[in-house]
């Protein structure tokens, strides 16, 4: 990768230069919201209260779905065990 990158990284205002792409400004450390994908500060998880609520609602629905699925599987196993053998 050293042949793709030019310039000293310690220098203030350092810009990355890649062959075929040109000069790109230094990117501030960040993450992306796990719900909508907006760029957020590195220590955050969600960009807004709406995204956090949306994720919690989604997790609740997913948890209910898996509980119902597990109960259905147990019910089917019980039915197959109780079915007459013959």
C-alpha cells in the first residue's frame, strides 16, 4: 500500500493521494448510525432518539418472533411425540 499513499501522515492538513483517484481530504474519525446510516461521532451508536426507538422496537419484534417460533417448534415436537405410532 505504500506505493499508493504519498506524503507524511504526521503533517497537519495531510491529504491522501491515491493513484487514479486523486487527492482526498483527511477523514475525521466517525461511525455510522446502525439504523439509517448517517455519519455520527465515533462514541455514539444512534444519530437521534427516533433511530434508537426504531431499533429498540425492531429488537422487541424480533424477540417476540423467535419466542413464537420456538413455541411452535416445541408444539410440533409434542404433537409428533403424541401421535399414534403405527
